[in-house]
C-alpha cells in the first residue's frame, strides 16, 4: 500500500567501550567534531547497518529474469559490482542492444581508450526509465535511500524517500587509544627479525561511553516515485530497532538502539516543521561522567502536539 503520510523521526543509540564509526583519514579514530568534541557517525554508516539487517533477514539469492521480482535485494553490498546489477535490469526487461551494436560500441570504446578518452554506455531515455523502475522494484535500498546508477550500463538516478542525518553525541566524547598485542606474526621474515618472539603490536580505539542522536525523514511524494510502501516502512522501523543486535564485533563494543520516536503527519505535505518536532525530544545527563544509558534522562514533550501529528514510540 502506498504511503500517504509524512514521517519525521529521532533515533537514539549508544556505544560502550567501542568505536561506532572510525575515520580512515585519522588512523580509524572515532569521528569527532573538532570544535566541540562531540562524536559523529555518518549517515552512510547508519544506512550500512540498515542494509546489513535487511540482507540478513531477506532472501538475497539472485533469480533468473523470468522468475520475477524479489523486492528486498540489497544493491550496495560487500564486493558488489554495481554495473552488473544495472545489466540485470536490461536483461530482465529484454532491453539489451543487438549483438552488432554491442560490438560496434565495444570497438568505439577501444578506440577511445587508445586515445586516452572515456565513454559511457547509455541506453535510450525510455530504456533508462524502465531500468530505473526495475531497480526500484527489486532493490530495497534503491527505493529507500536512492542511488546513482548512471555509470556503465545506465539505469538512471533515484532520489530516495528516506534520508538520515549524521548522528551526533549528546555530550563530548573521549576517544581512547589502546595498545594491543597479537601473539603471532604474519610472515617468516617477521619471525626471523624478532628471533622467535613472534609478537605483533597494534592499536585499538574506543569511546568509553557515548549516547548519539540522529534525525530522519520519510517523504510520501518521493515514496510514490520509487515504490517505497507501508511494508518497506515497517521493515525500516524494524531495521533501526534491531540493526545493532546483529552487528556485533570486538571493535564496536556494545551498541544498542535506545529510542526511536516517530512523528506521523496526517497529510503528505506535513502538519508541522520537523525541527519543531525534534525539539520535543530532550536528552540530559544525570551524572557528571556518564558511563551508561542510566546516566541520562530522556524527556518527551507530548503536550499541545500540533494538530494532525501523532507521536509513535517504536523503541
């Protein structure tokens, strides 16, 4: 069933003795706002958690074009070759160019390559539109978050109805660095160099404790364009609630969703400004040095709620 409501939501999650989102440009240290010291987690990292949960709980086996759509495949997944996914759309819709045209295009690309030029294979506007719709129908993350699929075999671009902000910690965090030891080496050369000691030193970065908040938005107008429906929305809420439960690792410590507050608008356009609704969720620490969720208090102002807006507490 198509979406007929706008949604704005607040996601609260925490980390204890772990690194929620390391920065590869800073030696994998936890991401920080350099001016305030508040911790950050990118929207891309949060979407990765959602994708991983959907991939874990929904069938990801590719079907032959004649077998029909599956709806819950993940487009951006580990080791994926995205252009091959675009080609699946063309094959399923029987939009492939005749063999002689493909050969001519390949010959043209070879000539371009010899000259140091670049050329992208593009379909007609109608073919691209059909391929884009097929990608939306079959891939959950395409119709949810959108995608740029215009490289190689052109499947167009999609603007997703669900958008997330960076998550920011409620208070400044402390990024700790720990020295760790592995009682082994990788190569014989290293063993000879250490004369049999066979130890490898390393570094590990953690946040003792941090409570993070992110904001999200769901547009029913864009949902109609991608086919994102009520079932997809329910899977999104489920993913945000449980995504950390199935993403355990030594590097991430303990991460948990602590709150998911959804503001549902009666209309598609919306009945109140998102930033005004977000201000109704206030988080304050109750300890000088927080080391757990119990050291915070969450206040939810449900008084005088704007007409046409309902607060749904998912977590």
